[in-house]
C-alpha cells in the first residue's frame, strides 16, 4: 500500500483522485505503481514532431511516456528544435522514458537519416488509491 498524504503548501506533488480529494503519493517513484492509459505509433520524418496531445490528454496529463524507436534513428530535444545533427541521438531499438508534464509537452523528435521512423509511445499516470 502506498503512503498517501493530504495536499498542502508543503506538499508540491498533488494527484487528483476521482473522489475529488487531492492527495500526494510518496516522493519515491520506485514505490508508485503506474498504469498505461493511452498509446500511439508516432511517425517521425524530416520535420520536428511532438507527441499527439489528442492521444495523451485524456483527463489529466501523463507523468510518464515510454518510447521505443523503430525503422530509423531519431534525434530528440526538450528545449529548442532538433535537427538531423542536433539533439540526443536514439538509434533503432532504443527505449527511453520521458518524465513529467513539461517534458512530455515539450518533446520534439526528427529522423536523423531522413527515413520515416516510428516511435511507439505508452503514456502512464500514477495509480492512486484512497
């Protein structure tokens, strides 16, 4: 069972629970269960592409996106726009995580080679029980 603490000024990580009560999950994410609520296959070509808001905006924002790279390598940035030579390089077969609302919203990827890559993305939220 996860330790739940009421939301207050000293508690910066509130989580909305369907009952309407704001609670906080213990800060150690290794103790928190996450559940996948949406997924997408994102095509990434020669122009900068972000995650699809219509896919991940179902209720509150996801706190985690797990991404796997297929078909072609990609470059990724969270500040600014990636190019074929600028950004973190993820080769085919890479799996990486994007944590937090800000980085999920800011995520941009571009194909490094110009070939269309496929990013398989799973979006997850903390599972909270009251």
